[in-house]
């Protein structure tokens, strides 16, 4: 009698164990099937994207991942990322999230977001003439001139003045309070100050030099020369240097 009882109990326990085992396997299989069946497309970085860098299509790659494991802010359309600016460094293979990118308008709400790491923003007073008739715009590149004058020994002249370039290739962050490039001629505004981006030591020098002499700006072209033009320019520069060396010798 005791043996039969033990046998029946063993059979019941084996049945219960088998039942629970198959239920767990079934639940796991269904969960895995559901996890892998809901796949979505997202975009990841193919290279390092630095903070404030404009994102282009060749920096992104579309991948397919399970929906359950994706951050809700993951960008799923390239139109929602291309042409925007990174608000922080993005590593290769990192999924692009909507709160990590900003439009140009949003990016330029604060001039501090435009300054590259290690540089500083500094503003200088300008008038209509020294600012190239107020035609200098944000994101232009300028050279900075300083004019120093002193009393002239020539009785026919009151002063002798000399002008030299004290800074080359300086980025313009803003004109007045305007930080965006114009979209049309109607966007023209008059201003009396220009905000520039420079390394800290050059910023200090520029502020000091602005107190000593008159500061003016000359505007560089935005047109990028072709490879042929660059090669020709390089050849002319080399010939000029060679002529100078020959004359000095």
C-alpha cells in the first residue's frame, strides 16, 4: 500500500513538473517571438559627430532593431536628423536621439552654443563704414585691421597713419543681436557691434589693440575655389616667394 502511494505521488509530481516546464518554454518562446517580430528602423552614427557639428546623410546609417529595446526618442526618419546640429558628441554606432540634435534656428538661440571648445566670443564696436556698410553677416569670415596714427613732421600733413592686418580668418558669430544668416534681402539689419570667435589669448590681444588704434574689418569671400584655382594660387604664391628670395640674395 505504501509503495503504491509513493508511486502515485511520484507520477503526480512528474506530471506537474512536466506541465510547468512546457508552460515556461511556451511563454519564453511567445515572448521571444513577440520581441523579434516587432522590428523598427532607426538611425545610428557611422562616425564620430562632434558637438555643434552639422549632421549630413553620409554620417548616418539605417539599422533594424527590436522595438522593445529602442529608446522612445530614437530618430526613425533621416529627415528628422539630416541638416541638424549635434548638441553633444555622438559616437559611432550610437543611435541618434531627437533630444541630441537641434535645428539651426534652435542651435543659434544662444551664441554660447556656437562657440567651439577652447575659443571665446568677443564684441567690438563698429560703424557703418568699418563694418563694410553693415554687410557683414553671421558666419562670415573677416580679417581685422588696425590703424595707428601719429603726428606728422610734414607741415602739410597733420598725421602719418599706418594700417596692418592683426587677425586673419576670424569667424563672425553675430552682428548686433542677430545670430542667424539672412535668408533674403529683407533680413538686413543695421548694427553697431560685431561678435567674433577667437582663442582666448588672441581675444585678449584684440581687446588691447582696439584701445590703441582704430579697428576695421575686411570681408572674405564665401566662394570655395576649385582645385584648379587652388593649385594656380599655390603656384603663384611659390613664384612670388622665390622672386623675393632672389631679390634678397
